[in-house]
C-alpha cells in the first residue's frame, strides 16, 4: 500500500523480526525493511520483507547509517524503528535522539533500559515493587570457587548482562546453565569467564516444574507510559537444545488479572514505553508467579499476541503514527501458538492439554509464526518444511516425552 504514511524498519534477522514483519503485513499490507547481519532464514528471501544484509549491523555507526538511509528513502513517511534483539534495542534506546526527525523509535531512555536488562538490577526493582522472583545470588569473578549459596542444587546460572555475554562471540556458551551439582556449576562459571565475559553471573535456585509451569507476559505501553495491552501466555513446551534452551515452542493464551495488574503498576511507575516481555514461572511450592527477567522489546514468540487477535503492529501505528488513545486490554480469548509442527506439539506436551489444543485448531484459533499464506512460494515452502523436519529431529534428541 503506497499511500501509507509510515514505513516499518526492523533490526535483526530471526523469527522475532519475521513475526513483527508479518504483523505489519497482515494489518497494512506493507513490506517491512529489515537489516540483519547474515542472509539467513526466515527473513532472507521473504516476500514480505525487504531484507538488507549489513555485517556490522550491531555497531552504533551502522545502526545510525541504516536508519538515516531509510529515512532519506522515505522522507515523507514516519519510519517506525523496532529492534528485535537486545543489542538492537540497546542501540535504539541510546541513539534515538541522534536519528533523523522522521524516525520514531518507541523506547525508553538508555539509562533506564540498561538498568532493566541487567538482571541484577532488575531483581532489585522487583523487590521494590513486590514482584516475586527466584532466590538469587550475584556472583563476581573475583570470588573464584570460594563462595557458598543459600540454596541447594539444581543451580541456574545466567549472565547479568546478556548483551556483553553474547558479544564475546563464543558459540560454546549456553543461554542458561542448569547445573545438577556444585562441580558442574563451578565448571560452567569457569567456562563463562574464560570466554571473556566481563560482568556478574546470576545464580538462582531451580524452581521445580516442567515447561508447563512457565508463563510469558507481553505488554505494550503507549507514548505516555500507560500500559495498553497485556497478553499472558501459558507455555506448554520449550526448546531444550544447548543454544535454544528456554525458547518457547507452544503457547496457550490465558488470563490472570492479579499477576497482570502487579506488572502494570511496576511498568507505569517506571514510565516505561514500548513493548516489554516478562519470563515467569509458577512456583507450586508457595503458589506464586516468579519473574526471571524482562525484555524491553517484544519476545521472539511475539506472534502468539498477534495470533490471539491483538496485532502488535497496529498498537505501534495507532499509538505513534495516528496518536490515538488506546483502550486498556488484558487479553481473555483463548488461542494456540506454535513454532513446531503439530506432531511435535502433541508429542511433547502433556495429554491433559490436548483436548483444548485440538478444539482451538478446529476453531481456527491456531497459528504458526512461519506458516503464512501471503509468503508461501514453493522455495519458501521447502524452507519451512526443512524447519519442521529440523524441529522434529531436535526435539526428539533433546526433549523428554511427558509422563502423563
């Protein structure tokens, strides 16, 4: 649609980018421009994305240069700039005042963002606002092996600063370490610091429960810092491969007003703007939902929100381009989202959810981020099929069949 007065500009090349581009295309028929480091699936070769390869995409100079190029390409349009990874969101927050006048980057300032994405500081904020989180110990490299923890195994170890963590470029590092013994924990810490990671590690107690105890809460806060949409997802299945651990694979939307309003109060008091995404786990020992982290962006599974009937692109356009006053919505309608083929979804989720999953599929309330009729050339269909087959192999290798 050439008469649109905006142009989406996305940074990244993964499923997060594709899901956002799909939301824009579904709502407005617009083709998003995306800059990524590599010519990789699912964005490269997509009919709904003008995908541009930029090897130094994560540098501030390249970020500003690419934003300026698109702003000059569409001088009469509002450029909606969205980062689809932590490094890009950090660049957007720190560089947004240095961008051309027609570029809108819907993010908080860099200082607040740096505080929120640092897990150590995030847990301090959770304590301030009464948001529960797992028992936590902040580890410094100087402690070596001479420290003790106020909780026993299994232990969770993850970086306080994920941007600096992945900037080491060491692919052998795990997204999260789940350590069954003390020796395994010490070995993981040694590996992380030998890779050159400079900051603290967050060590936590393991909250018991399989993937179905996980929740994901995606929110949108408008230009005035008011939360306008909250969509809670009940995670039924996650990836368990070393580099994909914790990535959502199957989600059912659900409603929990008490949890949502608690997070809403925190976000609004911080004057947060844009998308936020919380990883949460239900602790059956005390009946509390415990937050693991906040992403100051839409998550990689963000299409579960669009698939539930609340298109995330429309939120940004109506707020930042059309300057509408949006209603506050906590989603209630049930829907099913998948990043895996149906045989994986049913083969690796507990049977107690299968009846509801089948009902939603029959009702047409089922979505898969990559399966989009408007982007389904034969070549792309083959690539999506390859992705399905890869998931079938990977889940068989790394995931255990449910016991019920």
